[in-house]
C-alpha cells in the first residue's frame, strides 16, 4: 500500500525511481516549474522588499490538482527535485501550493546520481529545505524579471515590437558584438618567416629549422625587401649546431568534466552545441534501460561547477585502472583537482555512475549521440585518475654568423593517461634528431622565405563562448546553454557551423543597452552580481539588501532612458499600397520587415524582400529571410504557402528592387 508521495521534476525519472523505492512510494512528476511569476505582469512588489507574486502556471493547473489529490491520501511527501538552487525553489513552491494538512510531513531529498544505492541513501537521510538556496534562486528570478520586463518596453519604443532584453544574455551579446566589430575593424599586418633546409653529411634526413634570432635578439620582418636582404645574407653563412637541449616534459590529465568543460569538449570533439549536449546529458542522468536491467542513471548530475569526486568513486576507478591497464598507470595516491572559488563542493563532477559500465559494453542500448557523449564522459573520468604522459623534448640550436635557427621534436616515452585518448597525443617530431651533436657542420640546401599576414580574432564558437562566460563569471552551469539558445532565438546572433555572428538587430540592441544601461551591460558588474547570489546561498547577504542596492541605480537609469529615448523610423523610398504613406524598415522578434510608417492607424506590413527572384518557374515571388524553429536562417518564397521553395544560402541578386538604402 502506498504510504509516501515522491515528487520529481522530470517525467523520465518517475519510472526509474519508482522501481528503486518500491510499492510503498508513489512517484509523480511536476513537469518542471509548476509555480512561476505571472507572464502578463511584473509579478514583483517593488514597494515591499521585492516580494515575488508567484502563481500557478496556467498549463500546469491540472498537474497541481492531481498532486493535491494524491497528497490527501498519504502521510509523507518527499520532494526529490534537482539538487541545485532551482530544484530547491521548485520543490519549496510545490509544497507551499499543495495546501497540506498539519498532520502531513514533508521532506527534501537530493541525490547526484539516479542509482539504487544513491537514491536509497538519500531517502534514509532526508533533510529540511534550504531557505538560503531558495532565497538565492528567487533573487536571481526577481532580478531577471525586473530587468527583462522593464527594459523590454524601451526596446519596443526605440527599435521594434516584441523585442526583449535579458540581464545575463545581454552581457553575452555584448561579447559577441564587440568581437564582431573587432573582426570588421581588423587591419592585417604583413610579416615574414624564414626557414632553411639543412643536411648533415652522411645522413639522408633533411632538417628544417626556423630563423629565431638575429644578433641574439628577436626580430620582425615586415616587408619583402627586408626579408630578401636577410635571405641573401644567410646564404653566405656557414651552419653548425651550437647547442642541444633535451628534457622530459609531463602532460597531466585534465580534471573530470564540469558543465562548461563538458559543453566545450562536446563541441570540439563531437560538434554538439551546448543545448544538444545538455539534452543528451539529461537523458543519461535520468536513466537508460540496459537490456534486462532496470533503467538506471549512467552519469551524475550534469549541472555542476565542482570537480570534486566521491571517495567511493575514486576507489572504484583506481581498482579499474589497476586491473585494466596495470599498476604502472596508477598514481600512488588519487589525483586531486581544485574547483573555482564559487563552486559548490557538495556537488560532484560529471562522471559515470559505474566505471565498470564501459561505453562499448552498453553501446547497443544507446543511440549514436548518447554513446558518443557517454564515451567522452567515461574516458575523461578514468583518465583523470591516471598518471601523466611523459615526452622527451629535444631542441637543436643552429648558428650561422649572427643568425640563430632552431628545430625541435618530441618523443612519447610513456603514454600514461593517453592510453585512453590516443587521438589527443601530440604530434611527435617527424625528424630523427638523435644523430645530431654539438659543433656538427651542416650543409645549406635551401632557404625558404614565406609571407604571412596577421589574422583577426576568431568568432566565438559554442566552446569558446562558454569558456569565456565561465572565466568572466557570467552565468552559472545551469544557464550557459539557455543564454546561447535565447540569443539565437531572438535573432540577435546567427549560428553558422557552430560559430556566432552578431546580426544587425543584435548590434542595435547592444548599442542601445550600452548607452542607457552601462551597469547592466558591464561584465564586471554582472560577475559581481553572480557572486552576491552565491553570498545569499551562503547566508552572508540578505535577499532584499541585494535587490535594494541593485534597484535604486537601475531605476534612475530606467527613468533617464524613458525620458530620452526617441523612436526613429528608417524610411525607404516605397509607398504603402493601402494609404500612400512611406514604408519603413522595422524589427520584430523574427527579424527585419517592412511596415507602414503610419502604424497603428495603418497596419499594412510585408516581409523584407531580398531582391532575389524566386527561381521556381511562373512563380513571380521574391525570396525573403526566414528562421527555423532551431534559429537557423533560410530563405523562402514570399508567395508561401502557394510556393514552398527554400534556399539555405541567398544567390546574388540581379536587381535590388529599389530598397538598397533600406
């Protein structure tokens, strides 16, 4: 007979946890947030210490009714939402809205992996709700609501309807916009490098060495004339080995994954964007059925900034390494990694729940993407507890008059952790350097000057943007993927092959926010706010104190912006077919479009035509820019749905149709 109700967030966990706990427990899902701030209003009382006005999400009303009905039948309720701030707040709000009688007890349970051992252990030691965690999460939610709901109307006034701004996303947008402008303003600088091909008498190998110093100093060759002068001079010199140095270099294994490093590595190795990585990690965490076995979680909780590893997991992986690879790969004591100051040490790194569950052994039960990510996590975890790889690095210095050249190579002496990651081995020197000795005379075969130009900074990729957000203290593990997703869906940035490019709309929004809300758009200010939220969780800062200190200067910036922002219209040489007034370029959530300048009196609007005729015969339409549900840009016919022609790239237009100045 059911005696206790267990409430989790995700429906995918229900079956797994129910099997672990048995018939005395009934597990139900809240389907995420049941309670939230209202969509139609600010939902924050600015006059009474920023008290939030939480309401039941309209679409979740039936779920809450079912939970209330079930709660009346039992004596105990266990809230098993995710083990982070957001999970704590979700669970607390559920309890407050269940309308429990005084006789019903409720408990909070958390676990970082969905395995029989971890879940049962959590239920043996339930705890009370952590009020400080809840306050920290509510403070974040209220901050985001205040910024989003009070700045967005200004964007409607200045730029276009249905646009929005976010507290953290806007700072991330600034990073992308500034990088885009740095790329566009970059002026390449010419430079030259000089290499020589040399040979030692009696040996067939050709040694290629690069010019490193002139008169003992580093140098710059910035034009062809200077480079050719050096080439002419070094052709006349005698070449000899002046020094040989060699040393052993250790390459240490990387720490176990945290959210940000998992997202970076999944992009670099697998081509997954941050959102896809988190979706697959969630599946691995919540549980996979492995043949006849019950569904079980394959990895620990995937939203974490801690590299801490449970003692039991360390012991198991060391036993595995010794058995699978031998003691020569095992350090005398476990490798210990240090988390960032802000990390929650009670959390664990992302690791397999059972190291003996090797990727190849369960491949048949996983889809291709699940297997790839699980293998990445498994290899990273096992390798983090292995010995370093050892290389022998050798450097040969060659003197020719006042010119000094260098050649180097490395040889792998001991593979260490690279036994698991052969694709990560550094390329070894292709030339055998062992037969070169000091004072060896060398014959010059060829001088090879090469012209180069400095390159602009690269655009942010999924990996480098997440890394920068983490390094700058912008956002937290649970927010990186949503920050990127929001910027793409708002049409503020384009994602092209995993790299981000700011759109014209994104630049407009960024410039406006930087001008009127410099603090909100300041990286340091945003990072300090994240640290303050951590202080609330630690009990060192009051919720209303943080919000009060933030809101007063923000309110002044808001009032100034309200009084000074002027709506501007980007008029074009085209008349409205309905009223005859000029048409104007406007911006909406889906991008650029044309609208009558007499709006709202005249509501005529049409897509922003590209000037490229639809290639379908007898169509007569023009291609317009559109966005898919995933935020990808494509070009469709203006006569849709009559014509369904689409292009991924826009052909060069023969005629702009008179809107080149739009």
